[in-house]
């Protein structure tokens, strides 16, 4: 039997639509904490508004470790990346009235422009 190593997959060559489907399943926290920084094509996919239609930051384990201010900044980044396409947002312990106001204002500014 030959000792031939299996060919390595270049994940940066995946089509953007495939990457966006993966990122939707991965989730906002994981994308913002580094998945979107793997390579240029992953960064492009991580900024597609359709990836950010549903943002769930409620049950991720990082929510327990990060400070509330960091989580609010991550939530704002997710809202900004949604470019007005945000339809669902889940968060609990770190959410403030100011963050809710930010989400609402970003949504209304996107539909009035």
C-alpha cells in the first residue's frame, strides 16, 4: 500500500454562497471571534448581510466569560453587518436599553434610506 497523503482541501476556495451557509450555522459569536479572519474569502463571507439575519448570542459559552461591554460591541458589529436584514436577535444578560435602541435605530435607518 502506498503512503500517499490525502490531498489537502483549500477551504479558502469554497464559493461564497457555501461559506455563507456554513457561517449561518456557525453563529455570530464564533464568526466575530475569529472564523471570519481565517483568510480573505472567509472575511468577505463573514461580512455578507444574509449571514447576520439571525443573531443568537444568548447561549454561547463565551457569553459567560466575556465582559458585558465586549458582548455589546460584538452585538453592535453583528447588527452593523446585517445591513438592515436582521430579523432575530437573542441575548439576555448583557443586553441593555441602549443596545436595544441601537438595534432598532439601525433597522429603521436601513429601511428609510
